[in-house]
C-alpha cells in the first residue's frame, strides 16, 4: 500500500483545489520555496492519517481553513488516494479514497465518496497499520532518537501497531466486557 495521490482544497495555504501527480511507490520529494506550502502539505497528510485519532475542536478546525484577504473559506478537504493493490487496507478494491472534510461546524469522512463515521475510519486505518498513539509513519524531527531510546515494552506496542494486530486486541477486550 502506498499513497498514490493527494488532493487538497481550502486547507491552510491551499485555497484552490490541487491534485498531485501520481506518486512513485518508492521515493518522492516535495520541493518549493520558503513559505510555498511544503509543511502544510505534510500537515494535510497528517490531518487525514493521524489527526483522526484525536479530537479537533472548532477553533483548531478554523485555523486549518484557508484565509486570505480577510475571507475564510467555508470548508476544506484533504483526500488521500491509496494504491491498495496489496490489500493492506481491508477493503476489496485496488484504489481507496479517504477524504476528510471540515468546516467550522463540520468534520466528516468519506470512503470512496461514501459517508462514513469517524470510528469506521479509525478501525480501517488501524487495521492497515496506522497507529493511534504513535504516528510512526510521519517521521518528524527527533523521532529516530526517540525510537532508539524507548523502552522494550513500548517498542513491542509499536510493533503490534505496525503489524496491525493491536486493533484486534482492543476488539477482543471490548468483546470480553459484555
Ligand atoms: P519553509 O521552506 O520555510 O519550511 P514551507 O514550504 O514549509 O516553508 P509552509 O509552512 O507550508 O511553507 O507554508 C507557510 C504559509 O502558509 C505561510 O505563508 C502561512 O501564512 C500560510 N498559511 C498557514 N495557514 C494558513 C491559512 N489558514 N490560510 C492561509 N494561509 C495559511
Ligand atoms: Mg516548512
């Protein structure tokens, strides 16, 4: 599984809709002048793949809406198109589109254009190896040092998340509650 394309509209510095070229499954570089939106682009990816595990308050969402010359857009979305030919995302399709749309009063998710709720998105991402507590898939500054110095039990938890098994442990725990 890899990100094939990212489509952004109204998010931070991206007012008009942009769609990236198709990404390589290997390495891709994002280049641009200072202030041209590189960090915002990575924030857009995190917005769909890791911010989903936390609650964004109305003020947080407002700060993400594009604002230019005193006008703020009413809504913004980021859509991530996955190449799912290895079936890592547990849906029976080779291409999967996950979109998050926000406004001051809304926060919605769409999976291949179908409206889905947040817990469905979290389950799907966790089954595909995305993680609730450790967004290891976006390696930010200082992260490598952190990985090398964490305790063995923490590293084991991280490996369970990467392997996509933690979600089943949680579901098992939930099922035993009843
Ligand atoms: P650098 O090379 O300096 O790291 P960068 O390419 O990473 O730059 P970003 O940090 O992604 O640049 O973009 C910064 C720009 O995004 C700033 O000009 C900032 O005003 C703009 N920006 C951030 N949030 C919004 C918003 N909500 N509406 C409009 N513009 C925004
Ligand atoms: Mg930057």
